[in-house]
C-alpha cells in the first residue's frame, strides 16, 4: 500500500504541473478545454477517494461541478489541496514519519526527540508521559513508529501494546530492552 501511495503522490506532482499550466493558459469560452478540465477533475476525484485523500477529492469534485465563471477559482483551490498533500508527504526524500514517544522519564524522552529531529524533517515526533495520553493520540491518528516505555506512571506499557494489537489490522514489530 505504501508503494501505491508513493506512486499516487508522484502522479499528484505531475498533476500540479499540468493544472498549473492549464490555469496559466486558460481562456474562458473554450468549451473543449473546459470539458477536459472537468474530466481531469472527475478522474482525480475518484483516484483521491480511492487513496484516502479527502481534501483533494472534495476540491476535485467542486472543480468538476463548477460553472465556467468559477473554473479558475476552483482550479486554484485544487492546486492548494494538491500542494498541501504533496508537501506533507514529501518532507525529505520519503513520507514524513510520525513517531509517538511514550516515556515518563524526561531526560530520556528529550534525548530521543533531539536525535530524531536531527534527521532534517524526516520525522515528526509527539511525546507524551502517560498511557492515558498515548491512548488519546492512538485513537486520533496512525503512527509510523511507537517508542514505548513499559513502566509508566499510570499503567503498564504492555497494556498499551495489547490495545493496539487488538484494535488494529496492521502488523507490528515489537522490540524491548530492560536495564
């Protein structure tokens, strides 16, 4: 799935260039160009829906339904949505990974965050001190990596792992160490 998403992001980058050129060269009244724009928008809307990019899907749908006098504005809105997604997905050379760090020992957490931030934007880190906060974040979004202390002030880190495993269809690799 990641490879397909990466391919779709590459396709979106091409679409940004194409739509930008259409926007620069657009002449109201050219019915063929207007139809081509709407077909492109419809196709992009379906692809974005398939890949889970709601903002692009919505903007594409609005463009496909737009009247002639609104085409330029709706093309610009679609470009913003495309650029937003491709910028987020192409931070660095690959998708930006979001890492949740669950660690109650502040010096250890600070060291982890500092080391990950040295990787020039490849990693977005979120640090929480408790299992309860970890559950809040895990319920809201997916993470590429979870760094989890097993001994937390409000619970056992292994309980967090059990909940993740039970509530997800993803595969996980668990590594642990003890000192």
